[in-house]
C-alpha cells in the first residue's frame, strides 16, 4: 500500500532537513493502468482480469475514472465491486476485523499524524460498537464521527476538545456549529478548573478562558449552545461547574453537615476520664522504651490533641501541623492505646449483645504517602493503604444488576459502607473534592474520621481545597505547634518558607546555590552532576533522591529548565538504548528483556524511571475475572520488562516505589511519563533522603510559597536549593492563591437545615 505525505520542510536542530507531515492519504494513480495495478496490489480477491473489468466498468460511469479514483480515496474499505460484475468476495488487503477496517478508513481520510496512531485505534474501537449493527458499518462509523466530531468527548477517554477540533478542521466542519460552541464551554470550564484547582469558575474567569481558546466566540451564545446540547455543565448563581464536581461538592457538604448535626454515642476511647489519662501515660512510657529516649514526652499541644481526640463525641476531627511536629507520632500513640479495644453490638440474627473488635483504618491519597505512614504503624500490625484501595475499585468487566458497566467505580459507597469505627486519613491537603466525597460517603454514620494534614502544603492537583475548607467548619480541630524532629536546618528553612521568608544561611544539611544561568547543555549538566553524585551516594536508588522543578512543559531536544528536558538528558545518562536485544517476534509471555531494551511500539525502554499521570484501574491479565490494581496520579517506579503475544507487546511490567509490582496494558502507556526529575506537585506525599530544588520563576498563580514549602519539606537528610536568590525570595514571599470553592457555604446551609429539622 502506498501513501502520500504532505507538509512543510523544516531544518531540525538535531536531524537536519525534515518533512513536518500535516496530512497522510492513500496514493491512487490517476490513469487506468495505474488504477488496475493499485487494485491488484491492495485488494484480496482481485486478479488481473478482474482489475481490468472493474476499471473498464467505472470508466464508463458518470464522472469516469476521475470519480472512481475519488471514491477509492474517500472510502477504499467499503467499495462495492459487484456492480462491475465481480462475484468473488473482495477486501482491502490487511483488513481482518471491523475495528481494523474502521481504523484504516479513518486514518486514510483524515490522517493520523496529528492525532497519533493509538488514539485513532481507540476512536475506531469506540465507533465499532455503534456501527456494527449497520448494513454498512464502515460508512456508519464515518457518519457518526463526521456528523459531530465533538460528541465523542463525553464518551471516549482520551478524546478531548482539541482532538475534536483537529478532526473538525480536517473535515471542514463549520466551526460555528452549535455542537462545537457547546463543547467549547464544557472544555473551558474543565480546563480552567483543572489548571487552577478551582471547583468552579466565576463569570470573569470563564470569559478569560473562552477568549484565550477562541476569541471569535460570543460567550452568551456559547452558554446557550451548551444548554441546548445538554452539556455536562452546571450554572449555579454565577458559578460555572463541571457536573461531576458540582455533584461531588454538594454531596460532600450534605454528608458532612448530616454528621455534624448530631453527636456520636461513643468516643474513640470508651473508658472514664481517668482511664484515658492513664492510657496516655502508659503509651508515653512505651514510646520512651521503643525510642530508647528517656526524655521522650508529649508537649502540651500534643497532649491536648490526643486527649481531645480520644474523648470527643464529634464525628469529624482534624490534626494540623508542620513537618516535625508529630502528627504521625500522635497516630502511633492512638494505635497503641486502642490495641485490644472492643465494643458491644447487637447481633440482629440472635438479638444478643456481642463483644467485637474496634476497627481502625488508615489511608492516604497515594501509594508513596501510604508507605510513609505504614513505616510508623506497621509495628502494631496496622496497615495503611491508598484511598482507592480502601474503597475498592471495580474491575473493567464488572457490571451492575442492569448490565451497565461499573468499571472504575468504588465497591464501598453510600450503599455499601466501610466496616470501620475509626478512619485516619493522612496528607488530607492532597485529596480533591471528588475523591473526598467518595471517601466520606462510604463511612458509617456512627464512625469517627480523623484528617491529618499541613495547610501550608500544596493543595490537590485536581479541583478542591478540602483541608482548607474543613478548617472553616465546626469540627473537632487540633493544631500541633512545637517541632520535635531533629532534622536541624531543613526544618528551620521549611518553617521560614511557611512564613514567607528565606535567609540563605548555609547549614550542615542545607545548601543554597546562588544563580540559575540561562539554560544550555553545559549549565544543565553542572546541575545534573549534583543529582548523579547524590544518586550514587544512595547506592543508585532513584527513590531516595528527588530532583524537583516547578516547570514541566518543554522540548526534550532543546535545553531548558523544565522536567521534560532534564528527564531526556538523565535518561540517556542512566538508561541509553540497547542496540539489538531480544526483540518481540516469536515471544509469547514475559520477554526477559535487558535494561535499555526498547519496548516496541512505545517510546520507553526497560529500566526507565516513570511516573503515572492519571488515576487508572489496571486489569492484571486478560481473563474476565483477572484482579485489578488501582494506580493514581503521582505513583512512580521503573519499567522492568514487557509481555508479548502474537508479535505485539501487550503489557509492560512495572515495579512501583510503594512496593507493588504490576503490569500495565500497553493501550494505557499514554498515562506514563519519565521521572528522573519531577514537578513539586508530583512529589507530594513522598520523602527523599536528598532534595535538589531548582527554583524557576513564573506566574504567581503557578509558582508561589506553596511550591517552595512543599518542595523543601520533602527532604529528610539533605536539601539543596538552586536559583537566583532574588527570584527565590520573590517566590517564597507570594502567598498561595485561593481556590474557588463553595463547599463551606453549602455545608453551613445544610447544617442549619439539619438542626432545624431535628428541633421539629
């Protein structure tokens, strides 16, 4: 099969003259003999005589060979040659299944250069379901796509507004159509909220984003178009929400208000006041023995916190503190005190009172954060998991009673509560409003929930400001104020950053390096040498050294202070491509590939350090009952091998830094990115022996005190800060921007109603 490529010739920095391809299409000759040869080469069931017969027939029809050639270009996979007297079944060579036919039809007509092969195949697979019942499924699939390129945004993961725009322009789709304007509104709100963390956009925010995307669009007309097209958009008194975030915020506010409208019947500790005091004293004594520190003692804020927590009848509690103030130490004592705790419950089957264990659960938003908490509580037999694991994620093949897919939904929810009496949630600032809503709704009404966090840390990547919002609600709040961890200079630098200051004093465990020169191969190499030296001193364990920078976007082939370029350079240092290797042909199962071996069909190699950029439910095999693993945005690890079947890579094997080994289906490889260097957001919830923080300036909404505070506080033993001192001082002085959220206002409105109903 021969294709025509068109585009612009440009001079690439590394590779010289290149054709920047813009369109791809089948090459069909314009003369009769050429068309005959094309039919012979590309269609099964067509011989020399049949090709001549077909060309003769169509040359006599209206439009002649020019029209026939146009038809071949437009729809080569569903041509009907029977009209020319061809009785044998014919098909485009290489077309085995309907999905493949639809894929090739779309790729031929609109080209796959801008969209990418994987996305085109995903589109084809999605269209196949709706088209397969049609008499001409290929034409039906094309009709579905071209009638409204924006419809797939709602139903196909990975197909976004910009993708639809690319296809629409290739089709000469009228860009003023109501379908596009409606989709543009949803995209603007989604993009605006995801990029800022806002739960909603104000009218001013909305206007700015719409104008930035397409300044020719009339905003009021676009909003009306969204309403008419029933886009998943909510207007709530001048606040613009994506429907899922609106429902999550409203549900969470109602749930929290219902809990706070009544006191629980039991405290976390069920003993007398003296019993509680004795339990705290005993736990302190045991902690002194465990730490082998006779001077270990709770400070006043810690004692008041643990006493208040154990004796409160309030259902929701918060414990906030900066690094080194003892949040997790408090949890160690709580676990210790509650060892052996029981409760009395009525058995509905026997109608008798039974004594059962008091159940305590621990969770955190990411695997790395859960691993950090596990290190403190595992000696008591307690286990911390990710929130997703705690709630239980349904497999990709699971369905509800009505036959609808429930893939990605949680097994524990409002209708199937977690069997816990107390839940302790760490790193609360990282939890977005949607995940928080799912977590709280899955807790029993009589359970206690304790949220741990540091309000000075960066908030969640996704929309919401849960910890900040919770601190405005009438929960059982506790703040730890004294630093105990003997991390010396690191904690002092972190404390100052939280106050908006930086002193640039060199300390045994903190180094400030003044100046960040313009990006060049030489200047970047000097910084990366520091990283490599640190990795070597940590025995080659990349999970012990964090190279952090606020900026991610960049060109991997052009020197720049961003994680994209830094990763490209470090990857070549640590994992250069291995020439040759085991290949993929003939492999069935695990490849046992060597480090540096290319994972065929992807941009990755065995041995690459990678980060997962999206929450995803990952089936661990092809069977319908195969177990699933939940990975979340920010999970890091390394590629260890790949699995192949019938000449294609099907899975990539990963060892994650939280201790899990999983396989990732190759169709989900687009959720991976390299992570020798990473953004500060990606490092949340993690700890590193050594943090190398590269300060780059930027807009105040993106680079601010929270970036510095969070980056600095990831360091356990050594902190190196590199950047222009004036720029660092400017960044640290900027307050974190507030996020749009209406959770607090909704909460108080629901709380007032709940209390009013209780009085009647």
